C-alpha cells in the first residue's frame, strides 16, 4: 500500500482497489495460520494496521484498516472505527473518516451496512458542497432509527452539523425564503420533516433534526395549497406587487400564531390581524384568495393592482360587496378596461380634472355590464355631480382670461361620455342631463373655434355660447349658435377694414339687443369711413366716458346738419341703459362742472321729452333734476363755482348735482352772497371742507340758524363766539362741548333750535355728552370770562367816574352813544373797616375778624419752588383778628386749595416780643414761605398797635403782597430788605449773626427747603462734600458713611416727603440730619436744576449731561462785587479739582491765580470726577461769566454746572450753544432766568 492509495481517501468520491488489499491480508493470515475473526487474528491485524500507520513513507491507518477489515470481527472493526472517528476535528479529517466508512462498505458489507454508507455520503456532501438542502434530505432519508448506532452515532452527526454551522445556514435560508414570500420553495425546504413524526423521540433522526431545527415540529403542521404556491412563485407579479401582496401571501404560509393550523388562513381569529375582514368571516378570506387567483389569470398587471388597491391598501375592512365589485371588474378580462376603472377608483381624492378624465375613460366600460352598473352607479353619480360643476366653475374663470380651450375640450368629452351613458341618466340631476343633451356635434364646435382663431371679434358671443353648452349655464343655445353662424357668414362677405373693425367692436358688446346689433351691422355697410373711424374708439372703449363722447359726437353732427341713422341713437341708448345704475352717479362724480352741464344738455337734445324712442327718466335723468340743474346755472353760479374750487383735487360735487344733502339752498344762499353773511354764518362756513358729512352739518346748521328764535339765536351766537375763541386756545373743546349741552337743555330753546345746536356741535367736532373735566374747564373759563367782564366794568366805571367829575353831561352822552348803562357808583361795603380799594380782596368774617385773599397766578414755578408754594395753589388766605378786649391780635395762614379746608384754622396770637422760632402758620407744613410770612405778619401786626383796623388791613395787604412778589428780597428772620436784593434768588438770612443764629433753630424742613425740594441738587452737593477733606463737616466725623446712607429721592412729592425719607430710623439718621443742617447753613446761594427755558440745547439727553444753574452764591460774596451790568463780559469754561467744588459752589465765583484763563469751548477731557457712586464716570465743567473790571481785573462768576460723561461724549461747539448760553447768562445778570 502506497501514498496513492492513501490520497484516495480524501476525495469526495473515494475509490480503492480493495481486492488487492484483501489478497495481501489473506496471504498474511495464511502465513501466520490465523483464523479470520478470532481474537488472535484481530490482535495481529490490529498490530499490523498500527505498524502500517507508523511508516514514514506512505503509511496510513485507514488504508491498513481497509485491507484488514474483512478478516476482523465486527466488534474489532467497530472499535477501530471508533478510534479513527475521534482523530482530528478538521474538515479533511472528517472527510477521510467518512470516506473510510464508504470504502469499508465496499470492502466488507458485513461490517458496514448500506444505510451507514449513505449517511456517510450525505455527511461528506454537507462538508464539501454548498448545496446543503439536497444533502440534508439525503441524510434524513437514510438515518438509522436505532438509538444505539455505534458507527455513526447521533453525537458525531451533531458534531458535523455544528462544525459546518449548518443550523445557522439552514435557519437563515428558511428566513430568507419566508421574507421573500417564496412559499413554495420554503415548503420544499422543510418537507423532509414530515416522516420524522413517525419515529421515536430518541431516534438518531429526531436527535439530529432537533439539533438542526429545534422547532422542527412546527413546520410539519404546514399543509398549504401547493398548487397556489406554485402559481404565486411562478407567476408574473412585479416586485412592487409582491411587496404589497405580502398580507395575502401570508394567508397560505405557516401558522405563525402558534395555534398549529395547516396554514395561517385557518388560524381563526389570528389571521384577521393580517387581513381585516368584516365580521371576521373566514369565508371572505378564502374568497379573497380566489379573487387573487382570478386576477392572476388576466393578462396584464392592472387586475392584480385592482385587488391590491381595493382589498389590501383600502383602509376599510374587506366585505362580500367589495369582493363582488372586484370580481365584476376582473370578469371584464380586459387589462385596459380594468385600468380605466382602477384609475377612476384611485382618483377619488384627486382634483376635478383627474376625476373627470378618469370618468371619461371608465364610463364606456360599464355599458352592458349590469353587475358593475349596480355596484358603482351611486358612486359614479356622486363623483359626476361633484366633478362636473367644479370643472364648469373653473372653466368660467378661465374663459374670461382666454385660456379655457383645453379644459373646455375635456369637459366636452366628459359630457359626451355622460350623454352616451344612458343607464346613468335617471340618477343624475335633470338639469345636468339637459345640459349634456344640448352639446353640439364636434364638427360644429370645431368650426366655431376655427372662426374664433381667425377673428377675435367672435370671442364675446362664442364665450357666451360656450358658457351654455360647455359651462352648463342657462340660455338658448340654438339661438346663440344661429347668431354665431350668421356672424361667420357676415364676415365671409367682402367688407372694408374700417367696417370690419367697427363690426367686430359692436359684436363684442355682449348686452346689445339683437335687433340693434343687426341694424348697426347693416347700416355700417352704408356709412362713410370718417364716421366709422369716429365711432370705432367709442364702441371699443364701451365705457362711461365713451357715452359722453358718443353723445357729443351725435350732437355735433346734428349741429352740422349731418343725417344720422336712428340705429346710432339706439346704440348710445343701449350703452346708457346698461349703465343706468351708475351713469348718472359717475358723471356727477367724475365730470367737471362745465362738462357735466354740457353732458346733461347733450342728452336732453338727443332724447327730448315725449320722444318715443327712449326716455332719459329710465336712467335717472328726470325732469325735476333738469329743473334743479337749471336753477344752479341761473341762480347759484358763484356758489357752485366756489364749491368747485374747494373740491378741486379732493372730490366731486356729486352731492350738489344730485341733491343728496337736504336744505343745501341754505348753504348756496350764503356762498352766493357771503359779503352779507352774519358772523355766525361765517363761522359755520369756515368749517366748509370737501366732505359730504361736513356739508350736511353745515346745511342743517345754517337752515336752523335761519329759522331760530330769539333764545336760539343767543345760543348760536354763544357757541359760535366760543368756537372762534377755541381756535385761539382761549376755550378748550371740552368746555365748549359742555356749553353746547347746557344750551340744548335750556328751557327757552325750541326742539328745532335744539336740533340745530346739536348739528352745530357735531360740525365743531364735539361729542354729545358731558365729561367731568369739561364741566370743570367750562366753569373755569366762564368764571374767568366773568372776571374779565367785571374787571372791564370796573375800569370802565373808574374811567366814567373820572370823566363825569370833569364833564358829567358829555360823559353821559358818550356812554349813551356807546350803549353803556349808567350803573352809578359802587355800593359801600358792609364793613366800614375794610378799605374801599381792598373790598374785592378782604372779606369780613365777624366783628374785627377779616380774611385777606392774595391771588398766586402771577407766581411761576421758578418763584414757587424755592419758597415751597405748591404749583397748584391758587390763593393765599390770611385771617386777621383784632379783639376789642384785652386779648392780643392773632392770625393764621392757609394756601387754597392745598391746605385741607376741612381742618379748623388755628389762629396764632401776636405777643409783644417775636419768638425766636417762628410760629406755625399752618397745621401741617413747615415750608420756607410759611416761616417768612409768619414772621412778616408777626412783625407787621406787633408794630401796628396804634393803627386803625382800616390802616392795619392796608398795611398788612401791602406787606404780604410785597413779600409774595419778592420773597428773596427780605431776611426771613428780621424781615428787613437785603442790601442788593437783585442778586439774591431765594430767601436767606442777612449778614446779622443774630438772624443767622435764630434761623438755625428753625425746623430743618424750613432751613433745608432749597435742597429738599430739588433732589438732583442735593445729590450733587453731597457728592461735592464727599470730595472735601474729612474735617470739613463738624460733628460729622465719618461723612462718607453718612453720605452713602442717603436714600434715593426719586418720586418724592415735596420737601416734607424728602425729609421723611432722609430722617429714617437707622443709626445714621441723626448724622444725616446734622449734615443736612450744616449744608443749609453753609450754602446760602441758589443752585437749581436748569429749568426748560434755561437748559442749553444740543448738550444731549438728561442721561448724558446734567445741567444746574447757580443763580447766586452766598450773599456776602455777591455784595462785595461791584457789578452794574454794563461791563464787558464773555462766556468761558473751567474745570476745578473735586475737593474745591463745594467751596466754588458756595462762593459762586472762581478766585485765585491758578484758575487759568478758561476755555472758549467745552473741554473734551479734563476735570476731576466725583467719587460718589451716583456720579461715577462723570466729570464737572463750569460755565462761567467772566467780567472785566478795570485794567486787567476780572471776576469769574459761575453760572452753569455741567455734569458730563467722562468718555464717549463729544461736547457741542460754541457756535451751536453760544447764543443760548449768552442769552441765559444775560437774563441772570438782570436778576431772572431765561424765558421767566
């Protein structure tokens, strides 16, 4: 035995000459005298086999075994097989072993049976070939049923299966077949599993099958309709159809619900999860499969697509009616017809175009097929009734645009298909059936459309005809067709170009009477080209203005003596009748006055009254209107000319021409003779504007004024005069509204006058009701007006008295000429102690008890704020009491309406010696003006013991009036005038130390009023103090903490509110009050936030630059300077160190040699910033007045303090702000603020 023999054991088809091998073994046995099959022989042969295997050249255990197996006993041979079976775990080792088994069968059939040989061959196929399905079938065909198989036991076979990964390959193959729905191939792949059910559970075949396919028993129950599977897998389904048919394919597949039925279709109710069926009827499933079989027999894909669309992709469940429909359609057995039905079914949710095209194709399919007609007629009718009107509506819209041809032909063909479907007519609406029955032959329609292509003049008539026959509109289609055919015949005759053009234009007029049209077409053949050319643009335009031109043309021909055929008159009248709802209104609205009157004149000439051809009254040109137009021309020429000038470019006089405004003659009368109009009429006319609403109110107001009674005339005069005053802002509209309401409610006003007054108030733009603010304003204006009247009366009385003293006779005559009643001298006052000249300002409240009234209207905000007078206070009330007994005089002070009038007055007795702290003049407020007036009154009364009451009242009135007019001119303690009062702008003590000390004991609110009333100034001053050395403020060692503890003063209502916030209850409250008191004593100047009139413009918003005005420094500094106001001066800008700011502001001037010459422009950089956090990123620039005094002497007075941004801000140039600064400083030099 050599290597060639050994190599034959490794092939797929082993071949070996076993006879030669046997002869060698038999010779060896005979030589050794051995008995074949005996133990001794088995042992010797085993040694011989092993020795052959150990050879280096060509040795092989298996070859040796094959040479000896016939002489060995079965047990010895099986033992050798077992030993060889365990050698190696490679594919080649398994193949050699299995080939050895196959050759052993050939060498000794007694030791190896045929089925073992076949099993070995099947395993070899599994190992070496990819076609494992045939090998598996062969394997299980010959597997031994004996559970004790020793040669090829189950475990070895399972090892081969695991080695080849056959389980994964086989399962994957089955899954792919199932996913691809190749159910026939899938069934073939598992059909070998059926016989295994008859074998014992522990048989080799069952064990191997369990290894290969653990759930193999599930496949053995699958018993489908194999012929159906063959048709499906071998059919002509497209890939898309296969994907969509999967739910149906699954019905013939294995029962994947686990119920163990022969197929999924028999698994009830599990199968209904894959295909929805009405009432879960299994018979419907079987019928569905039969329907698919029938569809598969039809040549073409549309039958299968129909099944898919209706039975699979239909969201509704399958029912017998649906299957009957599918069966009826498939029974057509024509793929194109089935396609037509399918397309219609699929177009259910599409637009009308798609549905209409589908119905056109599918309707012929149903002819002669009663089953389909019965199943689909209701659906077809529903679709037709919906699609055809939609298409016709769209056709109507496109017809006017000239792009409806394609849609029209589609509708025509659809209508033809409907006309042919006679079986459908009983179910359609009768009017729809009639509309499709009047369709013309296609040849006629093509003839009409060809004529339209040749000449667009047919378009209006053709469009009207198409609207009837295709669009379904009502109309006499036959008459229209005859007219069109007649026109076609007319154009086929030889006509000149001008005639053809005018004929086309006339034919395009859709509303012409047929007789008029025919007469015009016939007459134009006889007219000259000159007339045709004039008529052509008029007829083509076919507009309102063309009617005017048409009438003008016909009148001109009449004036020239030209003969004009009656058809042209009737053509014009047809134009007018067609526009009868608008022609008059349009002409009145659009035509100028001249053209309007010419237009109505032309119409009157062309169509006079009694003319049997036409009546202008039918189009609104009635006889009364002609009378009105004649009146306007003959009587109101100037009036309507003025109205036309008013309306030029703003509207029309339509309301006048058509008498749309009642009582318009009242307006026309005034406009015609306005030089003779009354002031009330002129005021009403002043509201004239191009508005029909305003015109109506004016006419109503003028008419009511003409009819008004005596009381009504007074009311009209009152409202008109107040209305004129409102244009000068003397009266507010709300007040006039209240006045009008009151007049209308007056008892002496008639209903007609009341309505006229209402029209007048509406004309003035006033409402009809009352407002509280209006009532208040009206009362205020009336009171002021009455005061002015009374004041004028007093002045007139004084003048009259003086004149009468000089010449009584002439004075009386002069007053009589003026119409002034002689009221005589004023009556004496009831209290003889009240001076006559003060009777208007002093009122007696009892015996030697008076109240003096001081108006505050003359005090502006700049004068009120420094002393604490509320901006809304109108009166100062001072009560004086002079008891006759030994009690001392007393007084009290109140501001009206600020002080609570409900609180009782608390009189203050006047002692011989004035107390150091001024008495409270009011129960509530400790303002600076109250302090000053209290001391002024106390001094005045205490020094007047020997004056009579009349003298005392005169003295008090004079003193208080002077104090109110100039409160800063006197010392609030000693009440003596200052040395130079023009330079002091807030009340401050004089230089007398006793006054300063007395004032220091006044309430803090009084002393620091100028700081508390201007929070911006207070914050700036605190920042200045913070920059000073630490020992600047006595008794306040840690001024930084105190200053930083000051609260925000935004939104305060007054000085008392500011002080209440500053006082507080924290540990630093006392220190803040000390600091505030020290500031009020140290700073005796007047620094205010720049009011609006003194703010320098172009400096940026309030957030960019803060502006303060220093009106004066401390009085001692102001008094030292020799300043007359006539010196040369200039504006300069300075910056100083922060620690010097407090001193500079207090002094009001810059001193020292280190201040420099100043800058002519605001410096962009420079100046130290204030360190207080509320002024971070800020710097201070001083705007100063530099005054020359003598040779090289000068005074630098600080006038403005600017708080500027430290960066990102560009100051304006002096050429921009110079004039404003000079004007403001010049005003301060003269003791006032700009615009004060």
